[in-house]
C-alpha cells in the first residue's frame, strides 16, 4: 500500500473509530508500519484539514472531532453481499486495497439490520483465489501505471527462468483467470505480458515512460473490454 492509499485508509479507520478513538499502535498494526510512520501520517492529515484529535495517557489515542461520512446507503443484504463477494474474488486485482477500503465505507453506513443480514449471508459464499503478487509489488506497479514511469522487474517465467528488465507499464489485463501487466519491455524492445504472480520484485525508477500507446498492444480478444466507470 503506497502512502496515498494509506492516508485514505487511515482516514476511514479514524471515521470508524468515532469518538472512541484508537491508539497509534493499533493503527500501526493495522497498516503494518511503525508507530512513527502513523504519527507522521496523522500529522499530515491534520495539516490537510482533517479534524484529528489526540489524547495522551491511559485511554488515550486518536480520532476525529467531527465525523463526516457517506449518507445512508439504501442497499439490500444481497446487494451488500454481492459487493463483498466481488471484492473478495478479486484480491489479486490491481487496486484491490482501494476496493476493500471502498466496501468498508459502504458497509459502515448500512443500517444495522441490513449489515447483519449481509454478514449472515456471507457464510454462504466461499472464495478460493489463486496466487497474487506481493502487495509491495502491486503498489509500485499501480502507481507506475497511473503516473507512467518505468519499473525494474525481476520476473520468473513459466520455465522458471529469471530475468531482470526495465518496463514501461501500459495496462492491467485479466485473461484466463490470471491478472497480467502488459508493458513495453526495453530488454525485448516490444510489448510483453507479465503474469503478476510471477513478478518477484519491482523497484520503481522514477524515469518517465516514452509514450507507448495502448493501441500498440494490438486488438484485444472479442470478449475483452475496458472497465467502464
């Protein structure tokens, strides 16, 4: 999870804490960072205008002095279940952290009866997804694709051959049940498709991409289509 995503998720966690508050250590455990990082993030949110309060001593912690949230959402229990199931089934997908944060926001503002109904129904949907790239890898790839800078991949192919190559991310694609990164490979000087679960490391370079366009990938298969928003 990159810092922007963490700040957003931390804001939502503060909202859920309400007037009870939570300790810096609890936030650190949730986001798998140090207490020092959490305190720095809380300070950044406060500077940005979020009404963060802090109390020291026993029973202390951090929370929001003014709660701003989504208005009530009129969903049925099955609709809430459908959203939760969709997010759970796409844990390999790019931006899955943001999807989980979004579903938590929706569930938080459901009326209690609907939320209970969705929780009861959730036992009737099981999800077994395949291997996924490490979250540290995904965060870099997501940011690089959005901001268009290159990434140095350490990639293991289907024959267990490992290579290192600098790539220019173009799109993420789901095909055959696998999530792939489609990128311009500077090693091969051509478009290549990389199985996300086979990317071992992906340090960012901050070097800008050279402007390869999506249409250079070629014609997508007939059922394939961009995600519509």
